């Protein structure tokens, strides 16, 4: 072995078909090595380095006197550990061991070592992924209703007291004869969208949940099907009452 340090070779031959995608996913290179593992099912060898390095070596398809050498991602690395780390791409080397080792030492190992240090540093400082926090529980909520005439509003009885100041600040109006807070339809579509967005942002910042609903359809009036009572035509004589 002509690589610097103590390296060990693990020859696996032809991996089972179900292992090919797993090996390809661990290859730290989206170049020809990755596609060759998936498309050609080549015999595969692994080289283990002194500091946890792992290299994948396969014959290069259609090039009988060349090999593809690519670094592998470290065991146990999670996706957020690899984020922002420059990939140490693999290379093609000749079948001469001395020349191949020289090219790997010069072109692969320096970037591979830097990438391994970066991943291990990320894993040390942030072992778990940075989950986005859930929204806090709300104790108050406001349902804004889209009405058929284009007005957006809510009955005043359903509007929390804390939300009324926000609605006034976003140009909602209190309509006494409707007993509701409304955003008139006279504003343009763009202006209403901006006002609603501002209202929602301010309300949710105060811990007030906001829902949007469409108004219930207005029931149509039932049409009477009973035949109308017709009066006597003009000039017709009324029958005489019996004595």
C-alpha cells in the first residue's frame, strides 16, 4: 500500500444488488463513481485509512486500465452534519499502484481530510437536527369570514377585545347596523391582501389564532306552488243568495 499511513484493504467483490444503492449513497461524489455503482454493478474494494478515512475503488467502465476512487461519507453522519461541507470528489487513476497512490495523496486526501474534520465538528456541536419549533398553544382565536359581496369581516361578538385594536389599525371598520367588523370591498385586491397579511401577523404575534372561512350560503326563499284564488271576471253576475 503506497498511501501515507497505515491503510487496510477490504475487498468485497460483487456486492448484492440490494446493497448497491446503499454503497452509492455513501459515496461522497456525485460523479462517475456514483453512477457506475448504480448502472454497472462492478466489483468493489474498500480502503480504510488511519484516521477513519474510507475510499471506494471500482474498475472504470469502458476503460480497462483505469480505476475510479471516491471517498465515502463517515459512518453515522446525518444529513445536517453534511450540510455546507464541500464534497471531496473522487478521481480516475491508472492501474499503476505507485502513480495511483500519488494522485490520490495529492488530489483526494487533502480535501477529504478537511471534509471529515468539518463533519465531525458539526456532529459535536449539533448532534441532533435543528428542528423548527412548533407554534405555541393559543387561548384566543378569531375567525375572519369571506362574504359573497367581497367583504371580509367577523361578527363583533366573536372578536376578542385584544384583536379589535389590531383590526382598527388594519383599516377594518365597525358596522353598527351589521354588528360586525368588516374590511370593505371598496379596497383593491392588492390592498386588502396586504391589510389581511398585516392583521394576521400582528394577531398571531399576540398569541391570537386566526382562521378564515367562507360565509354559509344564504337559503333561497321557498316558492309557493299553491294555485292562486282567482276572482270573478269583470261584469260577471254574482249568483243570487238563496232565501
